[in-house]
C-alpha cells in the first residue's frame, strides 16, 4: 500500500520535523501532533493538531483518516526513568487497531539492534550506562509492537545529527549496517522512514541505519545479518 496520509508524533523534534518535510516532499498529507499550536513548517498539505499524548480522545481524533503513524518521540532527560514512547504506545496501539490503521514506524535507538546472535547492543559491557532508562523504554516498545497486530517497523539509529537528506546512507535488518559510522543525519533518517512507508519495506523488522564510512576505511563487523 502506498501511504498517502501520515501522522507524526514528536513532530517538533530534530527527526520529527525532518519526517514532516520528507513526507510533504513526497506529496503526502501530513498531520503534526504537538502540544503547542505553533509550528515552524507551513504547507497546504500540513495540518497541525494540538493535543496530549495520554489523552485518548485527542489521539482518537488525530488518527481519523490516516494511513500511517510515525513516532519520533524521545526522552528529553536521559537520567529519568520516564518511559515516554512505551507509555504512548499503550494508548495508540489499541486505537490504531480499532480504527483500521495497520502501518506504524517508531524511532528507537541502536541499543535495540543485535550485537550478535545472543545479545543486543545495549547488553554489551561497553554500552553507555547513561542510556539504561532509554533502553528500558525502547525494550518495552519492542515488546508492545511484537505483541500487536500492526505492520510495524522499529528504526534503530545511532547518534542523530542535524542535517538534511542527501540519500547517502545504508541500512540493515536487525544489525547496524556494516562499514557505516555511528551517526546519521536527521534528514537521511527521515528519508528512510518515508521511503519505507511508501514502499512497504521492513514489515515487523528492526532497521539499522548509518552513514557510510569514507572509502578506504572499511571495517569488519564481528557479526553480520
């Protein structure tokens, strides 16, 4: 199914704004769900909807007429055990299933990708302790998506940097892509998300994404997909 209408949660953030822009460039109807009425992007195909993430009535109204859901939500304070995305999913999954929306894309983090066949990246001794609360939230997200009937894709980028889309990125299923750096621009992440929604790729899969290493600096991963 080619997506024609999309709703973006977390639309005011670094990645969320780029998803909105990429979707508009692909001639999609876009709804940006936000707590505040002001939004930096204006477009005839863009609708701004003000609401709260934990108000079922707001969410139900926001889902009307949508083909796809995108979550660019994220924690503002990594030190707090405050499961932002998984808490929102508890509301949105049953509402989406009841309204007939099948497709959802959620941004998590690279900690949810496989380090090897037995371990996730977040389980490695070298993984930053400061991200433990975020990783717990993303683990709950992964579990909720797997238990749902939705056609989900969990995007697991490394560090997200400012930057527009230039198409210079690589992807892999379940693992961080080989010979790629530990960062991705918000624009390229958004480009990948929108293209995935339009082409129907990566259904019920985790997606690793990264910026290719410069030529001559290839690395060999311990594992591959």
